[in-house]
C-alpha cells in the first residue's frame, strides 16, 4: 500500500483560508472605522449647536450683568407726587372679570347683554330679552338691577345702579325688550 500526500494542495487550502480570514478582518476593520467616523461626525453635529447656544447664553448673561451694574450705579429719586399717583391708581382700579361674571350670573333667562361701555366712573350696559305676555319686564329688570347692587363682587365698585331706558316691541314671533342701565361709582 502506498500513500501519497500532496503537500502543495494542503498549503494552497491553508493559504485560501488565511486569505478569507484576512478579507473578513479587513472588512470588519473598515466597518469599525466607518462606525467610529460616523459616531465622531454625529458627536460634532450635536456639539456645534450646543456650543452656539452656550455662547448666546454667555452674551445674554454678560448683557444682563452690564445692565445690573448700570442699575446699581443709577440712583432713582422717587418724589412724593409719584407715590401718591401710584396709590391713586392702585385704589381706583377695577377687576373686570368679577364684575362681568356678576353681570352674567344674575341675568334673567331669555335676556342677553349686547354691549358694555365703560367711561371713567360709569358703566353702561345694553341688552335685549323676550317680552312676556303678562308684561312684567320692568319688574324682571328691577329685580336684576337689585341683585347686581346686592352682589358684593359688583356692588363694591358700583354703588349706584339704575335703569336708563327700556322699550318693548311686538312682532310676529312675540315681543322683544330692549333695555339699558348704568352703574356708577
């Protein structure tokens, strides 16, 4: 029996395996460096806007510090008349949200407010409503005005509330009441 070994063929197979490993390692190395490059590029893209924001904030802080130094150097002299004027403004102001809420809360069913006008010390309100068959519109309006005057949210600023005009118009669908009242301090 005779054995024959082809050493060249075995060497060629080992060289092919080594070549395949070298190609795989080269591809993995290139892919690794590519991922590293992409990561660095992404980090730079994230860092640049942050750096710009920081620089903008530094400029803003610097501006505010400068204004504060200027403020500290300037001495404001407040005269007695200015303090009295500010006090008058504080005492004379009206919180309209509560007043408007009181106007709406006490409004009778079937009635609506169409315009509100405010002068210095006078509030004028115009509205309409449905006229009833028993013609008690004046009683309904009088009750409405009395409830407004009694409401602490409305009456604290407007002590005098009175009806300035009222009219009824009859039509095909029934009657309409137009009214106007004033509230004064």
